[in-house]
């Protein structure tokens, strides 16, 4: 066990099991669906997963602090619609300005959420459930036409959604996917190596110990919400580039997809556990299952949602029972190793969370 612990941890084993599950899904549906391994289909799956992943990265940071953000779907839809209308009226606006505007709008909405949760001490589920409805209501009641169509948008944003950065036969990788991958790597490195990332884990793992240790918990939670809002704003721009045609129900329900992706990927709703890579794998599994079940045509759309819900419940149960037990064994083994090396268990080093 000590040798195994040196090279692996429960999160890596969880991510490895998700990769195995993805392969199993491929193999199963490959035997059930004609022409299942169509590269074009999986290019579209990657495009959808890319947007979910960007939002899930922000949601993961919030979940690590034992909080939620249920407003991310409304933020994505609102900002996608606002940027679409802005480009309709100002077609000369350059891409950089449009992206910066989307991110800044998302940051403003994240600031509102973060202020109420971190400094107002209002439960996050109450705040973000309320702002989810508020942001959607703002979208519904925006003046003017309630629709954005591709023909009214400048050509460059349509091209962003359609251009291929890399093509291998019928399989292609678009800028949306490449951008999501770059953001994933960046924030995974933040969690691994920067004090901000380690503090998120510390606050979520033991809020009282973090408070006693002098960590600025409110400030870190506030920053997590701001970053979550900014990433949702960026995802709104990506959503516009991906689809072009928008109505007031754009990205409705995305918040549940995002939370499901994070939870299936091993991000604990009790805080302090999870990785960005796990959230990516969780999002890929959910989207792959959804697309595969729809193409299977053996069950109705209702049962597709029901099976996905069952899958999420099973994933949470596994995390709560099996993976949590495995983490306890890993932790206990670590204490024994340190004691054998001459340190008392009470002297376990925890400076990495400061």
C-alpha cells in the first residue's frame, strides 16, 4: 500500500476509472448503433463538451469551497444573447473586444453572487437559485427582438464556430475545443501549484481549521465566484460562436449539466476534493451517454434523462461510500509512513494548504 500510495492517489484512481468507463461506453454502443464511430459525430460531442468544461472549471472552484453556483446556465445564456445583440448592432466590433466584454459581464454577475455568499453570509444555494431566476428574467425582458440569428452576425464569429484548427479525415478540432483545453490546463496548474488553489482545498476540507489557521476564507470564496462568473461569460461567447441561433431559453438547464459533470468527475459537494481533469472527464461521459442514448433509439427522450439521472446518483453514491473509504485508507497509511520516519502523527505537515 505504501508503494502504491507513492505513485497514486484516490483522485488519480477515480480519473482512471472514468477513462475506463468512457472506453466501455464506446465499445458497448459501438456494437449497438450502426456507424457509431463516425468522426463527425464525435467532433460535435467535443464542441459541446468544450463549453460545458469551461463552465465546469469555474463551478469546480466554487464546489471546492463547499458552495454552489446554480446561476451559471443563466449567465451563459444572458451573455451569449447580449453579445449576439451587440454584434448585430455593432458588426465592426473586433473579436478581442467581444471576448473581453463577455468575460467582464460575467465577472460583474459573479461579483454579485460572491458578495452575497462570501461577505453577506447568505447560503450559496439560496443566492444562486435566486440569481439564476433573476438573470434569466433579465434575458427574457431585454428590449427588442427575442432572437439572435446567424445571418445578422458578422462573418468572423460564424467562422470561429466552423473553422478547423486540426483535421484528420472527418474528425476535426475547432477553436472552441482548443480554447477549452488551454483553460483546463491553466486552472489545473493553478489548483496544483498556486496558493490560491491550495487554499480552496483547505477551506473546503475543514472550514474551521482554515479559519483558525488565518486563511482569508471569505476573500477566497469571493474570488472563486468571480472567476466562475468570468468563465461563464467566456462560455457565453463560445456558446454564441458554436450555435449562432439563440433564443431566450439559450443554455437553460446548463447549470445541472455542469454540476453533474463535476460530481461525476469526482468533485465532492462537501468541498475540498476534486480536479479540473475529473470535471472534464465527467462532462465527456455525460455528453457521450446523452448523445449515444439518443442515437440508440431504443428508449424515449424521457428515459434518456431518467437514465442520466440514475447515473449521477450512482456516481455520487460511489464517491460517498467507496471513494471516501479509499481516501481514509490512503490518509491513514500516510500517517503510518510518517511515524515510521520518525515523526509523530500529530506533526503531520499541513503547510501546503496555507
